[in-house]
């Protein structure tokens, strides 16, 4: 015990101090050697490490928008003891790029990587980063509203057509980099209706096109709506006749010679209920009115006006057009020889002296279209008069003219007919006897002719 008491603490520490330090160093080196022999350090490339972006509001607060062009996923080279390095994976590391570290007018941000496993972080050395910077695309942030249009392709089933369509909402807002948004010219809803027979109500994703009609990729843009509600009417069709009439009177002195419509029927489309209730299009009287007209013309009527709301005309012609022709009306006088007039009802007991106003020609006045009247002559008129039932006397007999659709008789036509009884034949004795009884001429009574008949 006395021996230990005689040894001083100071001597215990500092005596042969250099040798003691050397021993410690040799022990440490020996330990390292032993460790490296048993568990040597190795290098390893670890891929698939996602780089997180921090402080993005530094750019967005200045109305910038950014996209990562490269550097969002990186690979690193690490060094660690073999037992550790073999177990390392991408999730053991944290990588980030702080946008606040971006230099002015630069589009690069440095990447920082660290090991996030607390028990080994001090044993893992990050030797190098295969990608040292996040490469950004920085642009002005813009908002723009686009009117939506509809592009319907294909054909419905036979005897069906595409009617109207509606969309809701009618506009869409796009937010993103100015360089991309500025390329957009139109926003379109595309829909194919091949073979369809029923109305369509669907949610459609809009397509954005540039000025050349090429689709613009909007993956890096923000849109106010992902889909737009689109409704399309698919209508059945059928043919229906068009009924009309020509009304009114042309200018005095003219006649309508005919008319010709451009169509007799049209193809219409409507809902099944409406279509079943429509059998024809009736154009009202007065729609085709010739009042006061004197020249060839075409009168028209919009047929859709006379269909119920919701109906449409799908044939190539949807307007009634009536070509109307007119011609001037003229009068002419035609002389008919009395001998050419057929006389009926003659009694053989009488003689007939027939004249027309004291002459041998009856003048008949007719009226009609100028082109027709100029070609009519006396041989085209068939006249007759009936003297049946008349006794002796002078009569005004009406003349009948056979109807002809080419003209109209505008004059009142009569024949002057003198009817005289034929004396009966007598024997000579009767003649002498009668002569003796005959009074002087100036003493005989004057026979009075009956008054002429008035025109019937």
C-alpha cells in the first residue's frame, strides 16, 4: 500500500508521455487497419433521388411561373463502410434546391444533398453529384379566357341529323407560362356522332389548338375546368309536302298566265313528338300575292316561318320560290260572215232574211292574252243562233259563241232576222175570187211586225 502512496499522479500521467502518445496513435491506427480489413470503405452510385424545390414563392410573388427543365431527379456518388453502403438507397438521402439562392437573371439553382439516417449519417460521405443544379424555365405568368367552340364530326344514323348544341360554361380560363399560353389560338370541344340516334349529354375535355390547328400540350398549364358539359340534339327527319296558293289580282289589263314553284316538298327535322304532329307545311293565303303586278317575277316565302319552334329544314332548299308569268290582255274585233253562222230551229213554212246590223258580217269583240289573240281568226270561232218558236215578224236573235279557253267574248252579239210566212199555193178560181174581194191598196190595214226580242 505504501508503494502506491509513493507514486504521484503527475508522474503517472507525464512520465514517458511521448511513448504513451505514440501508443495511443498506434492503437488507433491498428484499430483502423483492423476495421478496414474487416469492413473496408466502398463507393456507390445511388440514383432516383427526387429534388425538392423550396421557397418557390420567391418567383411566384413576382408573377413568374417556373418549370423544372432538368435536375428534378438526380444521382449521387457516396462512400461508406461496406456494411453500410450496401444498404443505402435513394430514400436515405434528402435533396433540395432553394429558389431563394437563385442568382439574378439566372435559371440555375444549386442542389444540396444530405443523408437522412441519423445512425449512419456521419459515416456516409457524399463524394459527388452527377447533377449539381436544377435547370429552370422561368416565364411571366399569364391568365387568358378562351371562348369554347364545338367541332362535331361523323354522321348520325340514317334519317337522323345533328340539330342544335349547347355548352356550359361557354368560356375556359388558362393559366401558365406566357410562352405556352400565347401559342393557344382556340379552345375546342371535339365530339364524334357516328351512328347515333339519341340526344347527347356528355362531359368533354377541351382541346387547345394553335394558329395552324396543331394541339398545344397543356400539361404544364392550369385550366379552370377539366371538362365542359356538351349537349347535342340528334333529330329524326322526314319529307313533308308544301301547300300554297297564289292570291290577288294583277294590274288591270294584265293576266297571270301561269306559275311554277321551285319545290313540292322539303325534308324537316324535329323531336320525335313534334315530327309526328307535322304532315305538311301550309303556306297561308296571301304569302304569294300577285296584286298589282304586271311583269314576270318570282315571289318567295320562308318556309321555316310556318313550322313550330324547334323544327328545322334540312333539305337543300328551304325557301318556297314561285315563278309567276304575266301577259298583257288585249281586245280584237273579228268579222264573221253571216252565212257562216249556224241557224237552228228553222220552220219550212217561213222565209228568213238574216243580217247583222243591216250587213252580211257580224263583228265579234274578243279579249285575251296578246300572244294568243293575235293568232285567232274567224275560222276559230263557232257561232250559232236559234230561231225556233218564232212566227212571222222581225226579231233580234242572240248569237251563241262556243266556249274557248283562249279568249273571252266581250261584246253582245245579235242577228237581225226577218221571218215571212210562205203563202200557200191556190187554184185559179180561188185567185179570181179573192181578187174580186180585195180592197184597194190604200184601204188595206198595215201589218205590224212584232217588237225585236231583247238580248238574253
